[in-house]
């Protein structure tokens, strides 16, 4: 047998208290690592553990096999306590080829466990991955425990009786590994078996081969009586609020939130979008939800997508457009039109690394300036950000509420990490959400298209087809009192002021800023927004447990900012802004409130780590 | 009982908005506007169900002068906005007004897609072969040699042909008219409205300020009969002061040519009968331009095909046939677990 558990004399792979474990699966982009990861997450969620995932895949669809740039990885952190991030450092690395090992072994915790597919460690594979010599022999892995299994041969042998091709047989590797890892952590295989049967049909030989591989991996764990580090571990379920739970990705909950928002507004929705990573899943999901009064339109480009959504809103539906940085940049002129004509519109920006094409599959939060300021002229619009996959649901509803109540485009910021990651989610009940039905203008008496609600300053929404309300709107400045085009100087001042006041007033209609962990005053506040929630929250929690005076503030409403935020920030001696960009929220807060905030800024395409936030907290509190 | 009151008959004036028209005196746009007011009244359309969507340019100010619904949008993007509106509200009558720069330069991509998708929108391209609103630069339809502020030594880029472009985009209705020919324009508007799917009309429009008389070689009264060919489905393509000229197909050159009846043995039977469903001939007709040929006017091509918004609506309806979606149910489908 190929099993070798090198005795390295280093610590066990698992955290000592064993209340959480981080496992990272890595392989070639054709190895099915994402499927392996998401199925393991599903099993883990069903076992009642808390979890967070981080799918980390390459930009290339199928890079040449065995190359480091073709490595796809999936990380999961799961445990019996509340899990807030996908984990700083894996405890276990499953490497399905040398390239996967090359890319990932340095991130592994000292004393961690490496499970290798020995069958994929041929000389040429090793060279191709960039190892001068076989890393299993030269001490490269001496800080880790290594378990070598010829997974390739195992999978081939298992699949052979089903008459599938060599290629298909080898592709059951991921299910074999899933079987093994499921055994290690005492997971039920049921949901995966159902998944495979559903996907291939009960009689399909490929499906049968995959099921056999799954069972074989599991049996391998049992019969080889793996011991020590690799002995099965059972993880008690986490204590959470009562309710019905599921795993949800950010893209799913965002799409569902948009549907929910449209229902609460009493509107049908038109989503117009142009494919772009990592935004496309929103289009894919909504394209299947036509029965919810959703019409989807794959436009010729992002400009057309934004324009079509505006056309739909003009027609009295909820216009929504979704994209990522480069596409949002293209939409800016049209967003200006929606601001000028005061039409509702939801613009979803699933941010990715930039500038330009940048890092399409990697995460970043660098479109904050684009969202808040990125238009010609004085063109304010509300901006809100989601902090986690499940949170996208409520944020999407809020975006629809603001857009329709204030007759304005709203930018919703998500990011690649949130969109792709999955987390256990207490499924909301629509009965718990109060409707905010839109009222269309139908009365011709005294009508003009820029009549405003005295409180919200929102203009009336009169849709074509309504007798007696025929009117013209457009990008040229409109007269405050009639809506007709106007080049009058004083009128332009008044309209500019009104557009600004309308958006600023939204601050009265959003919750005041609260503190997530800690006190409303003290030595240090760590401020974040969006997907940095998990690491900041955990780090502040940990540091407070060590007696440090630090609090966590997380901003959802980015524009306008909550009324009390300035006062709140000034009640701390120091403010540290942690974000995945070069200091955009940092500049915004400094500019708005004249606070001497400092930044913990990271743009590596990877989420911020808990340890990085902890280090920054320590150094902030250490320096005078 | 539900008594339907007959809608009062509207006059052209009922389609004119209360806004002062601000085109230059003598601009061809006035005539088109007037023709539209009359045409809509003649067709008996309801102003509340009619929407004019435009881009940016002199021509795109059109919606402000219509007492219908109107949306003056951004440069080049009217096809996309109109498409979104049509998807949201298929029952509305949507007209789109654009210029040669708006439609064929900045908006060329969108024009291509609205035509190939065959969205049921009536598209009016006012072609004055110049950028009017920005004070007279050369446009994509300006001819080689056109002098303008941006081309002081004459334009050197090869012009776009609007109708040829539309045909290349798979438009199913292509027509051409002249700003001042109100009667013919009215007929084209009514044909366009009746046509399901994208209807494309190129309107030859005189910009009196920046490109005056650029079409004089075929629009001037003195030459009109010799230089205009008004095509009608099922009728021979005959023109000329004497009605003795016609278009025939030359099988040797595989091209159309002008033939004079009574000369060289040419008889009426040699002259082509216009078949607006014939896409190949439509291509040849669309490419026929003065001075070698008369300007072809009228419906050049019309061969209806299913429209985009109808196909989308059919899919939406099929998905909704099983009843409205239940979000609570959707979110609870698949693997869930209960925590007490
Ligand atoms: C994004 C953008 N770029 C440029 C302009 C300036 N602009 C306005 S109209 C126009 C050209 C109009 O020409 P055409 O479409 O032929 O219309 P016409 O005025 O001739 O009717 C240009 C370049 C603009 N409004 N927006
Ligand atoms: S510039 Fe030309 S096209 Fe524009 S309004 Fe004047 S005459 Fe008409
Ligand atoms: Mg023009």
C-alpha cells in the first residue's frame, strides 16, 4: 500500500480544541475540486456544523493540465462554534497533483496534514509544477504530516467495471476523495449520493462509477484503519438560532432578495445583464425564475443592459442590472440618465480585482469610489454593501426599497468572495417582511412628471399607457416646476440641490450605525464594510478576549452614511479601516469626518486573514 | 355592462406638445414632425399608448414635440432603452428617433442588435449626413470629400449605407423616405407601425445649416422624376419624367441597371416587378445610390418574422402557466435542516 504517514514529530494537524477545522482541496481545474468542495460543504452543513467556504479558482477555464496557473482550490472552515471566515490557514490540504501542492503547501499550518494523490506524482508532473526534485523526498514537506495514496489508481480500478472511458474513470477522483474525507469527519454520504443520482440518472454508467468511487473512498478510510491525525473526528453541531437552514451562496441569496424586493414593491422585474465574472450567476439564477414575474435580457453589452433596465423602469417595472467593475464602468453614463430622470434602478456590482480585466476570479473591494463618486457631474446615488453570502438577501430588498421609494438608482456592492462562497443560512419567511408597495400616479389633476413628495423629495412615477399623463422626460435639465427642459441657471442650482438633498435625506430612513462587537467608545475601532466582516469580527472578538480595548464597526449604508457615524468614530482614540483596496473607505471617512483613521489595506485577491487584523490591532494599540 | 365609449377622433394638433420647437428655421425635421402628427391622427392611435424614444442629436429632440409619452435618452443608446421598455410593456407602440451619428456611429452596436433581434419598434433614422447638434462635423454617412470643421481637407472615410447596414443586420422591414414628402412618409409610418418586428426607415433629411442641399441631386423638383424611384410591391420599377425608364436585372453582370424602354429593344416586360419579400433584390436596391441610379424610395424590403419581445413573453408565460412562484418554497427546496 502507498499509505505513508511520515512521523515528523510535529504537532497534530488539528487545532487543539478541535472546535473548528480548515480543509483545503486543491487540484487541476479539470479535477472537479469545486464540486468536491461544495458537496463536502453540503454534507457538513447537514451535520449541523457552522461553516464558511472559499472557492478559489483560476481565470482560465481549462488551463493546460498540471500547471500551477490551472490550479483550482476550495477551502472550507467548519466547526462546532460559530464560523466567521473560511480560515486563515488550512489544517488539512488535499493536493490532487504536484501543481496543487506547489501552490498551496506554504499556506498550510505547521504540523498540518497533506493528503497527496501519489498517482499524480510522475516525474514530468513534478517538473511541470516547478519542483526541481520530488517534494516528497527532499524535505520540502518536513513540517507537515504526509499521507500518500494512489488515488488515481484507486479511482481507475473502482470505475473500470462500469465500462466508462479511462478519462471518465479518472474523473471520479474527486468523489473518491470526498468519500475519504467524509469518513474522516464522520459526514453522511446521503446528500452526495442523491446529488450524483440526480445529475447522471440512476442507470448512467458514469453516475454509477462516481457513486462507487465515493463509497470506495469511504471504505478505504474504514479498512485501512487510518490512525493518529487521520483518525475520524466527529464535530458536534453548533448552537444557533432555531429555524430551517440551508447553504446559500451570495449570488443565490442576492437573486432571491431581488425577487423578494420586487414582490414587496408589488412590481415585476426586468433584469438586463451582460455576462462577466463573477456577476453572471445572478443572470443565470434569475433566468430560471420567470414564474416570479422576472424577465431576463442578455444584452449586447453592459451599456445596453443598463439602458434596457432603465427602459423597463420607465415602463413601470423594476429595472435591475448586474455586472462587475469593467461593466459597471461602462454603465456610468446611463446611471447618470437614471439619476437625472429620477427613475428607480438597482445596479448590482459584484466586485473583482482590477484595474481593467485585473483578476477576474479574485475578490476585491476596490469599486467603492466608482460606486459613490464615479459619474460625470454631481450625480449622487445611494450605495449599500453586503457583508456575507446570506446577508445579500436583505441588502437586495433594501436596495429595491430605496430605489422605488426615492425614485433613484441604487448601487449594491457585493464581491467575488461573497458571490461564490456558501454559508449556512436561516431561511427567511416572506411573511416577516413588510410590503412597500409602489404607488403609480394616475390622477391627471395638477400632474407634471417632476412633482415631488414633500418628505422624500421623490418624483411621481407615471407609466406610459396611463391616460392623461403623457409627458416627456430626458437627460436635459428639467424645470423644477413643470418638468419641461430648462437651461435656466437658478433652476439648475435648485435641481442639483434637490437631487443631493433627496439622497442625503435617506440617512433619516436607515438605521443608525451600531457596534458589532465591543463598546461605543474606547481606544480603537476597527471599521470595515462588505466581505471583511468575518475576519474583522473574529479578530476583534479574539483580541477583546485577551483584554484589548477594541471594537468592530461594520458599515452597510455607504452612501449616504448613517447619521451618527461621525460622532461614533470620534469617540474612539484610534480608528483602523480594514478593507481590500488601497484605502477607499479610509479616504471617504477621513474626508467626511476629518478623523485621523489608518488603514489595513490588502489587495492580494485573497480575503483578509484574522491574524492580519489581529496583528494590526496589536500594533495600533502598542503605538502611542 | 361595460360600455366602451368611442374614443374621440384626434387631429394632428392633438399630437403636438405645448413645447416650442427649437430646430433651425427651414430644418427638414419640421416636415417630418408634421408628417408624424398627421400620420398618428390618421391612424387613430391613442397618445397614451404611444412612446417616442430617442438618443441625442437635433433629430433626437423629436419626443419633446410629441403630445405622447417620450424619453430623450443618451447618445446612441435609444435602441437599448426602447428594447427594455418593449420587454416590460409589449402592448405599447414604440417609435424610436435617431440621427446618422446617433444610430450608425456611437449607437451602431445597439442598432445592429435591435434589428437582428427584431424587437417590435419603429425606427426612424434622420439622415442628414452630418452631425447637426455638435455644429457640423462629418458623420459616418458623410461622403468622401465632405468638408467640415473636423475634416477641413475633406472626409476620407468610406461612408456607411443605412439601408444596406439594416439589411445586413437582418432587419425585416426597410424603407426610405424624404423629409418633405409628407404623403409618402405618412404611408411609410403606417406600414412601419403595422409591421410586427423592427421596422427601419431611413429619412433623407436636409440640414439647412451645416449640410444644405447635399441631397439636391435627387430631391430638387426639377430632377425628382428622373432621380427618384418610388417602389411599390407588385409594381414595375419604372421612373423618369417620361415614365420610360426602369430597373432591370443584367444576368451577365449579376447587377441591376437602368434601362430605357423603347431603346435597344427594351420593353416593359424587361423591367423588374418589385417584390418586397425578395431579400436578394432588396440588397441590390438598397445599394443603388445616385448619381448612377435614382434614389430608391418606399418600402424596399418587408418580410415579417416573429418578434423578439413576443418570443420572450411566450417563454415568460410558459414558465408562469403553472402558477406564480412561491419564494418561501423556492428557498426551502433542496437540502435543508431544522434547528430546534
Ligand atoms: C456620449 C456623448 N458623446 C458625444 C455627444 C455629443 N453629441 C451630441 S449629438 C452628436 C452627434 C449628432 O449627430 P446625429 O446623430 O447625426 O444627429 P443630428 O444632430 O444630425 O440630428 C454628438 C457627437 C454626446 N451628447 N454624448
Ligand atoms: S443644425 Fe441642421 S439638423 Fe440641426 S436643427 Fe439646425 S438645420 Fe436641423
Ligand atoms: Mg445627423
